[in-house]
């Protein structure tokens, strides 16, 4: 991946954190120029619509078009408190009450991996895009400082690596992970879906991710990952919108259906 360049905005009171993140991002080949501003508020965001990064007391943020976002792990706590291996489809699909290790090869914002770790699994998150990896790293660091998430954070490993390359490694044994989980970020539309039907408005976080990760650029739809994952693990779970086509046109052996999404299961027989 080519080097990336961003403005990094911070208030003078966050100088130490901003410099630390500038170094961290540089190590990821993301080059930043720090812009010191008096206050980062809604007005500032409106007048700085270009894609950029922000550092404040809550860590690292991605900003553009009057919005800012980061993996909202703390905001997931109410859902986590309600979660159980029985009432969460993802937990049932991954058999989280029976397995120990799960590889989330398409980490995204890390919310699903966080849930699986909350329910007791040891979760490895893979993310290849350096900026999204940095945002996840910020979320993980904050989780380690949160009394409700600190123990969960200890069960999460975050790796900056391309998932296809990682699954190709010879030293990744077929029994290293009990489950490989795939959630392609921008799934293809169902070919049978009527074109005139309007899609729901993309959430703020996804709007910004579309800006950072254009579909025709560094993003892919995970088509190649399923074949690799099935060679490395006896249980592969793929998250899809409820009416989306099968990933890589591969028919699953089982499905768990929800109101808005489903989980397709692929097993070695």
C-alpha cells in the first residue's frame, strides 16, 4: 500500500498525545502534519470537510464532511451487558460457548470481535489499512483503561496485516483457530433486489469509511478470503445482509437468519 498523507488536528492541551500518534502513524507509513487548533467542535468540523485525523482525550478520530468517528467500543457496552451465547446470532453461529479461539479476518470497526471476546473467546483481529488499524489500536488502548472492558481487551489481539497474506502463511496451522469469521465491509447488492428500491441511509461511521476506503480502491469484497479460510479452518462463518448473494457464490451448509442480516456457515465435512 502506498504511503498516505493526512492533516492531524489537535488542541494544544493534547500535544503529547498528538506527537505520540504522529509517531505511531509514521511507523504505519501514514505521514501527518499536525495542525494546532483552539477547539475541535461542530463548527470546526463543518469548515474542515476534507478527510483528516483528530486527536483528543478520547484518542484518535477520523473526520470528514462535518463528521468524526472512531470505533465506538464504549458505546457497545449496553449491548454487551445484554449479550449471551443464546441471544446473539453471531455467538450461536461461532459456537462461542464451545470454542476458544476466533480469527476475525475482516475486523472493520471491531464491534463483532469485541462481542465475541466479551462472551469469552480469544479473538485475533486482522486489519490491513493503516489508518483503520490505528483507529482500532486507539479503541483497544481505551478499552484496556475501561473498568468494564479491561478484562475483555486482554483477550483481543490486533494485527496489522493483509488477511489474504496472513492466511497464506505456512505457519498458520489448520487447527490454530476454532473459527474464522468474515464480515466483508461493503457487500454486493443482491442480484434479485429491485434496483428502484431505495437503500437505507448509510450510517455516519460507514459514510466516513467509504471516504477512507473507496470500493474501487484499496477495498475488496472478501471474495478470495472464503476459499483460503476454508482451507485453514473447519468452521468459517460469514456475515451477510439478509438478502445479499452468497460470498464468492459459495452455498453455505447452514444459515442463521436475523431480521437485518444472516450468518452463513461453512464446515469441513
